[in-house]
C-alpha cells in the first residue's frame, strides 16, 4: 500500500502513514497530543489542525467556517492523507501543559477542609514491607531449610500471616543467602490474607522503600511517590492521560476499545503515562525503580478496566455491567508498569460501572463513614458521582454531566491548565472586573470554574436570563452574531488574549453548562429522595474531583449546581483519589476499611431507572432552578420566577 | 569445532557430537537410556557399551577385563569420540523396561496390609473443583459485575473462602459469559487459604475433571490419573526417571547439578518423563490435557528440588540444608508440566534434606498418626527413611543405604524390571530350588529382593558365613576365581540366563548388601534409642518404598535388615508416595492433615551426629548381627556367634 510522509509542526516530526489514513491516526503514531473529545467520531470539532501543504480529502462538517476552510483548517479525525503533507497542530487543539495538582493548589489556597483526613488515623502498615534479617547460620542442630529460616526470623518480629513465596525467589535463595553472609532484606507484599516474600536482597536495603499512589483519571494521571517507612510524600507529578487523543470521556474510549488490539493500545497509552510519571518521580529523588515495590491506584471503573486490559464494553450497555469491581492484586510488570519487577499493583475496588475506586477513595478521605452525621459527597467531573451516608449506610449514584466542566463542548472551553481563565467577575455593565488565569499571563480559553463564574456573573448583571438566553438590551455591542448564525458574547477581545482570538460564550455553550449542572443537581435531589431525606438533613457536603477544587461555592449555588444550604457545610476534598490510594498504600487497615466498610457496604442506586430523574430533569435547566423556592437565599435576586416561562419552553 | 556422527545400536539412531565428547553425553542427546549409577564419574562401571567401529579414546578403568576391552567394550562415560562411531548399548547397560507398579502388584499379591488406608476417611474435596453455574442474566436491578456474579453464584452452593482470580481469566470473562449464554463451568483451585478461579469455560464441563498423583522417585516416576469427581483411579503408568543417565542416586545428581544449565537439564529430564506419563494416561482414557487441572507430587527432598529447579547443593553439604521444605503451589506450566495451562501443581512438603514428601505421604497412608499405638515406618530404597511415632509425636531419620537394594554396586544386580530374579530359594547343596523372574522368562540379573533371598539362603545352607565370606568347602565347584581375582559364586550358569552370561555373586556384592542392610538396621536401633524405646514397644512396622513391597520379611529378618519381632506386626504400605499424593489430591482435609499433623509435627533426628550410629555400625556388618541375642528367633540357626571374630575383623 502507498504510504506518505506526514510532518507535524511546530515539532517538525515526520511519520509515514498509509494512503487514506486520517491525520488524527498519524498524529497518534507520531505521539503528537491532539485533542479529540469524541474519539475521532467527528462530532466534537476539537481536533482542528492547519494543513500547510499536501493533498488531503476532508469530509464536510459543521465546525469549520468558510474562512477556516480557506485558511487550510481541517478536522484531523475526518481529513484523510493522499500525499505527503505538512500539518500544524495549533495550541488550542493540543493536550498540553501540565495539569494543576489539585490537592497541592487546594492546600496552597487553604481550601481543603480541616474535616478531611480526620478519619485517617489508621495504623502505619504499608502494603509492602521490608525486613532486614540477620539469620543465624545453620548447623547440625539447626538445619531447617533456607526458606523456613527466613519465615522463622520474620515471625520473631511480627505476627505471622500465611506466607507465600514464588518459585523465582526460591530458585535464587540458596546462593543469595550464602553469598550475603546470611544478612538479607526480605521484601514482603500483602495480598489479601497472604503475605508474599516478593524478593530477598543481599544486605540491608530497608531504608530504601518506596511506593506509588496513583490517581488514574479520565483526563489526568497523578502520581505521588511515598516513602513507605516515614509515610512522607517525597514528590508528586501529574500528566494528561494520553488516551484523550482517542476520546475525551469514558464513553468514547469504551466505544474506541472495541477490538483487543485497541484495548491494548489504550492500556499501553495510560501505562506509558504512568511510567513517564514514575520515571520523573524516581529521578527527582535519585532513587531506583527497584526501590519502588507497590503501586496503589484509584480510578473510575472504566479507567481501571482499561488499565488492566479488561473489556469495558458492557459498562456502556444497559444494564451497565463491569467485568469486575474488586480487582486482583497483580504484579505491576504484568501490565508493563515499571517498578521493581516483583513489585505489586492494586487498583482500589469499584462499586459499579459508574462509581469507581476514585469515589471509594474520596469517601475514605472524607472520613464520612466514621460519623453518625449525614454527609453527601459530590465528585464533579465529566461524570458526576454522589454518595450519601454515614457510619451505618452508604448509597451512591452517578450522572453523566457531559464534558463542559472540563471545557468540552464549549466554544472557547479548555481544561484547567496554563492559560485557562479560572475565575472571573463582571462589572454591572458586563465588562470584566477581575479575572485570574492558570499560570498567569493572557488567557487562552476558559475552564469549568471560570465558566461557572462567567455564567453566574452574566446572570447577576442581567446579560442572560434564567433560561440562559442573552438579554440583548443588557449586552450592548458585546453581543454579536457569529458566522454560524448563533449569538455570541465577547468575554475577552482578541487583543487581550494569548492567541489573538476573541474569547466568546455562545448560547449553546451556556446551554451545555446548564445541562451539566442540571444533571448533577437532579442526581443529588433524586438521591436525597431515594433515601427519604432532604438537603437540610445533610450536615456536610464534600466536593471532590479535580475540577471541584477550583469551584467558587457561592457561584455554584447561584447557577443551581450545588444546593442552597449554609455555606459552612461545604468542604473541599482535594484529590481524594490519590489521597485515598495513598492511605491504602500506607495502611493495610485502611485498605481493609476501604474494601469492607466502604466499597462492599455501598449500595448503588441506578438513576437511569429512576422516574423522578427523567420526569423532573427539565426543571433543573434553569438558573438556578424553575422553582426558586429551592434556593431561598437567591429569592428575588433575579427578578420574577421563570417557572411558567420555562415550563412553556419545554412543553 | 569438528563434529562426528555417533550411531547407537540396535536403534540405529545417529546424532552429531563434538570431537572429544563422551559416548555417554552423545547417548543423552540421542535419548538412549544408558545406565550411569555414578553420573559419569567413572566409578560405577554400569555404562558399558560395545564400540563396533570408529575411533575413540578411553581412559583406563578397573571395571573392564582384558577380554572385555579386546571385544570393544568401553565405559560410555570415559570413552571419548574422535571419529564417526557406531556403538551398541547392551541390554544390561540400559535403563529399560517398565518398572513394576508396586502398589498394583502388591494388591495383586494381597500383600498390602489391611491396616493401610484405615486412617483415610477424609472428606472428598479435591484440590481442584469444577462448578457448573447457570448465572441469572443481569438486569438493571441486578447489575453486579461479571466476576462478582460468579462469586455470588459460587457462594450459594458452598462456603466461600477467600477468592482470587487471575488477570488472564478476567480479561476473557465478559465475552465468554455472554457467548455461552451465562452457562459456564468455573474451575476452582485450592491454594492454601485462597481459592483461585483458575479458568471459566463455556457450558457444563464438570463431568470431565481429572487430576494426577505423582510419585517422583529417584529411580521411578509413577503417575495415577484420577477422576476427581468419583475418586476413581482411571489408569496408572510408571517409567524410569531419565535422570538415571546422570546419576543413580540423589547424591550423584546433586553433584551433577552444579551449574544452572545442568540443573535445568535435570529438571527437563524429569518433566519430560512426567509429560510422557501424562500423555499416556490421557490417551488411555481418551481425555484431553485440558481436563487435567491439578497435579500433586510426592518425592524425596532432592527430587522435589530438581523438579522445581531449586538448587539442591546444600542438601549434600553439612549441615544438610534444603532450599525449602514447604513448597509453593505453582502453575504446572511454570515448570513445563503439560496439563491445563492454568492447572496447578503442588509438591507435598518435606521435613528435612533426607526425609521428603514421599515419607510424609507414607505416614499419611499408614494412618499411624491416628492411633496411640506406637508404629515404625521403614521406607527402603537407595536412601532409607524411618519414622517412629503415634498420634502424639513423630520422629524421623534417614540413612544412606547405598544402591544395592536397587541392584547398584552388585556385579549382576539390576532393578526390579523384566528379567530380574525377584525371589530365589536354594537346595541344601546350594543349587537353585525355586526362583521367580519379573515378567517371567530367563533371568537377566538379580534385583534387591532376590539378592536378599539369595544371601539369606546361602547363609542358611552354609555357603557363606555370618561375615558374608564364602565357605569354600560348602560351595563346591560353584565357587570360582574371577579374572579380577575376587571369588565369585555362580548362581545361574550362562546357559540358563537371558544374556548367556553367568549370573554370579561376589564377596564384594555380599559385602555391599551387608553394608546396606546394616545401615538401615542401625538407623532403626538408633532411632529407638533416641526416643528411649525398644522394638518390643512397637506395635506396627510399616514397610514402604518401591523395593520394600517385594521383600520376603522372613529373609529380611534372617539377614538382619529388619528387627526380629513377631512377623504379624509387619505391614506393607505399597507405593505410599503416590497413594499419599492421591489422598491429598482428593481431599483438602487430607492435605491439611498431612501438612500440619505430619510434616510440621515431625522432628528430624540427624543420624550423622549420633555417636551410637558411628560407634556401633560395625556390629551390624554381620548376618544378622554380631549379637545374635538381638535376633532370638534365629538363635542357634547359624552355629556359633560371630561377635568376637567380627570385632577382630574390623579392629
């Protein structure tokens, strides 16, 4: 088959691609991180590239204007190579920058609640242990076997669980013991009720004893390197999940993974990310891969499936059945994760298809199961997960929020990385009062927290009404008609932005966000109804998820994302996923608690079969709600109730 | 390097060998089973071959007469190839024939004690289980994960132990469940306190459920194919251990195994034997390898080390430390054993370097730990193992008996295979009265039981004295001087034998057997003294070991191998090794009993550090003993006591 060379700018990286392959496929091969919210289905318009030269064929689409096409703009996923081509991937189409480390930032801003971690008083007993042993030399009156000599010495210092040792370790044992003068370090790994002697090393290596806590998120992979002796977090790193090139959310990745080869491709991508992070962490502290002996990761159910190479197809299909919720402890090398070759990897247990180990970790971190007081956890992301309960019971549910909290489906939306407007406030005339940009400098686009601020502010100053429509009389010349025919509001003129392009909000953008916030609020309401409680019964509301930490609670209530309760009841969890993974890594007791008291105890409430959710959802598609009585602190703030109008609009 | 072709007759099998390689090395490559008691050290003289043509260089040795050398006879191990050669491997130098299946024969002859197996009332609960599951189809109100659906169904029918499932099984699970219409068979494997879901198969395969019990002996490998549903033994096979080519006893194999490559060679040999046996067994019953899901093997400590690729070097060196006594459950495929690729393999636990899983199995089979009555177990072989005890305590020891019980070190000695004289009685004049040959026909040589008979008979008729020396006046013309200068007694003239060669006994032959029987008897006496008992306290004496079952108890007492107690106290165990392995295979309870109540409870008594053994050993180098008072039933039978004479002879 004919192949052509495809050169990507500005990297000047060239790869060969068969005739007819898409530019997106070539970019994946080249390792160029092109955004693709929809996994190449051609429905998100996020993979815009500039074809500088060469022959391509593009399918028609609605995302590009005539002017775009004239300039050579194309959607990478639906543009096919028919000659040697040179392609520029602009900044806004890239998965780039380093994700903010939520917990660190949140700690910096003093936003993580003091409540969080209160329940964290678990005994220090990491999932892997190192024991330095000076074994007595064998003699005729004490000639027990080498293996049993190690077991005996171990049992002198600790309670002896069921021991297991692999053939590979036994095969090296006799020489190793004798060459090291019977002074060795046994590396122990806890696998459920069994302790494995994972390795025996000559001499005393017990001081070098590292583990990794991982948050394997749909968007971001976060890794913490932990000293297992001291519990100290030595260094942390984060990276966007490379799988983004093959789909922005779990559903598009599940759809992509339909063959064994593609499943492997997705696994290799995230494992590659994990290995990049581990390499960086280990280099930071001048350690060796060999010193890292255990990885605990928390992720949503789909991410865990993709990481372990488990087919996630049925997560998407009714009745939404994952392959497994409780995952086996495996050797990290089994899936290619680069630590000590004998080291172990455990993914925290999931509850159901849409309530994963990340949420279970959140619950652990909040300590909400230690108290009789009722708590509600809301993990905000592309998928929203909610857990309500206390020490006696837990009920969870999940709702698809759509990608708008992460900037997806928003004309100038982007993730919370360098250049994203994260907070904004407006003057009464709708002009910018104050704003902040991630990493400082001129803005590139707007991320979820900025978007919530913007919409709350536009509502407050009257530029939009409670249905999210522009009020022309209030917007003045900032409102204009775009080439597509939609009305758009210019937040930042091009001259004030990093890319020289206006940063705008359209009515569909606002509508997307309203749908997202509506699905989360409705889920919370249905969950309350399901357990026969009201928001007033809830003593604590925990906000988790990478996006959640940048949220302005007041604005989130104003748009109707969060319930209108006393603000002091809200607490930020930070990155509960990685924190929970770390707690489990550092304490067998915490892991058992998480498995038994949280994951196994949680009842999954399936929203998709809930009539209330279906019937009342549309009442949430207003700012903040059709029934303003549900938001008493906002009463009278936005003029007359919109209920009748809204009901008509949906009739 | 120059290579030559080496052709072996009568197979006419040709292999290439580098110049300077020994004929023995070429034979191993060719798969020709040449005897080599000493592992090619040139000290046993058992690897005689006939060089028919071609250039070889031989080192001088004392085993071949001038006439032998003139005929082209050579020792394969110390004869080196320097041209294309043709070599005939005569019958007596081959590891050939099929070993007798001790237990079957013993059963046939009604020799296995009724006591044996009395303690065998363990619950039927094989180490692998098959459960056919008709899983309820998932729906929105019951959408637990695939794995958990299987666990739940399993727990409906049995007590739920800690479950484990491998990634490989999980990765196939979603498709498999749906393609098989949720009707599957779960294959369960018990690994200590954990149950592994080893495999999930479509449909109901529970009727096909096979296991293998193995006796991995130094000389013989015996395999039983067992229906795990019915406990029925479907078919059995035995084969000589191919490692014999590299040494007849454990010590020579340990010496041979000094490099990793050689260790692997030994492992591959015995695994090859096991696979040959399994192939035969499976073909016999028209089953598939896939249906075989668990292998339990019993072997002495060295055999178990070689099978698992564990370095046995320290078994031989003081203070005799094995690598491990309790072996991990492994996947059979890890060492190349050909059953279901997910199937498991467990070697029964050993006690010490010279008391292995075979002896532990013997104890289980005897049921001696179920009674308050004192029992003594004697496992006779190249190595003799002894266990004394009852329900409350067990003490064991081992003594090197030398190879003479298996025909080693005996001029016309051979294993108990086709052509071996297994029983013999003499007329008063020293001529043959009656004899029996394994497999019928003319004799090829004499095996252990025949040798014991012969010596007991020669003593009875006066042809030898109590020191094992020929009494010339009684032997007549049957005694002659051999080319080597030794006196030899012609048992069978060449015309009556299969090979046309006289079958003779020499004084060194008799001396070798006396040393063997002496070491066993002395070990028994020392063991009794160690536990402060006498033979009179012992209610039952169990005789185990492949050789043991053909033993004539009366003759064994007459030569002083067994103590002179009431004959009804003796019981034959049969092949306790394979029977014990089978009991464990069929019952988790039996395995636990064997591990906890037998192996872990047994105290090892190290004879090599026992002064009595060293000091009094020589008193056993008489027939039956220097002190005839120890054999009251024989008093007066052989004339005057030989004590004084014997003491002088050793002074």
